[in-house]
C-alpha cells in the first residue's frame, strides 16, 4: 500500500507538471486534488509534513475549482481540505480544527441533503467529529453542535441502508453525549450507553473486531461515568466491557489501544467498592503496571505521569489496608 501511494504521488506530481496551471487548468486542478488525497493517505514519513503537503495541494486545486465554476469539485476538495486540517498534528490545534469546521461548512453549501445525500451525510459526520475535538470555546455548545451534526447524518446513514456508517456515527454520537456537560448528566451518559449498544448490533467481534473493541472500551467508560443506579453493578459492567475489548486489543497487535484499555480497567478495579478490596486493588495495580510497558516515560511522558500517579495512589491504599 505504501509503495503504491508513493508511486501515485510521483505520477500525480509528474502529471501536474505536464498539466501546467495555465495550459490545462481543469486537469491540473483534478491532479492536485488527487495528489492531496495520496499525501493524506500516506501512512509513512512525517505525518505533519504529509498533511501540510495535502493541504497545499487542495488549496492549489481550489484556485481553479471555484464554487462558482466547478461547484461539485469545489465541494469535494473543501471536504478533503477539512479532513487534512483535522488530521494536522502540529501547529495551533484550535486554528486547525476551526479551519476544518469552516471547510466542512463550506462543503455543505453545495453538498446538500437533497442533491448529494450520501456526501452531505459524510460531511455532517466529519463536522460533528471536528466540533467534538474543538478544544476551545463553549464546550457544551461544541458538543451540542456535534450531536446535531451526527443526528443529521443519521437521516441518510440508516442502519438498513448504510449499516457500518450508521454504527460508526453511533460511536461518535456516544462520545459526544458522554462529553456533554450541560443538562441531565445521568440522561446524557445513558444516551451514550444506548448509542454504543446500538453500534454493537453492527460492529460485532467477528465482523468488525477493531470497531467492536473500540465500542466496548467506550461502553466501559460510559458505565464507569454513570452517576446513578447501582454503582457496584455499573463498575462490574465497565470491567466486563474492558475485558471484552482486550480480546481484540492485544499488546502485540495494538499496543497503545491495549494500554489505554488496561488503564481504564485499572481505574475500574480501583473503583470497585464491594467484594475483596485488597484483591480489587491488586488487580488495579497489575493493570496499571502493564500499561507502563507501552506508555513509557520517554515515549509517552504525559500518559506515563498520569498512570504513575494513579499507580502510586493504588499502592498507598494497599499499604493502608496492610496497616489496618
């Protein structure tokens, strides 16, 4: 895949030199859009540089593919530009996400629900994800905007006609509801749980193992956050979901996902109030120590600090039990 993408980049760059902007403008613009897609998909090299090159190519295409003269090409490239800005890992994260939102909103001027329903729904999903990730402004308002965009997308991406898209949006919707800080917190988390459980109707362990594991991990987080009901039962459900996720999220095949779920599982064991407290804390300690095999101090300093602090607290509680 990587070799083919690199070959495609070379071909598109060569074609762009042949279709010079002033001699064959439409083919040049189409080539620039394709070049941007190739850089956006390239899994190797400097991720930030690839994203910047993709952005530059899309912006070049938009000099020719204007909204007035080439509306559908313009809208497609605007959506691609939004994805590239959202993926850009360096620079001002707030500005990058805002630029992604602006590009998606521009796309929707052409890709309407009536005329381009599938493209419209895809862009609504992208817009929702950008609002969910926006790290500034009114957080509650951002989450509400995200939820509105996801719910709009579901008018087109139905479970019957687009099952995998439908399930993916439900995962995103669950994340937005769990992040919603206003209104009834209990209802928001319950809506997140319902969204994750809906996604699991499509994302089964057999057919979509990675999506299934992600949803199980998120479902565990939601149960751990649930502020009402039987707290012990909620935590048990969280532990069961995390343990299920770890059947797919292995240390060998997906180490960072594995470590994230191990950390979540450790937190859940530390939260268990009933049963053998010492045993639960020991389980928490095992999970947290396992995380550190992946989240090392050098490679992931912030994750390492958080895990180390939690581990220290668990060890303190174990010492207190010993001294009682």
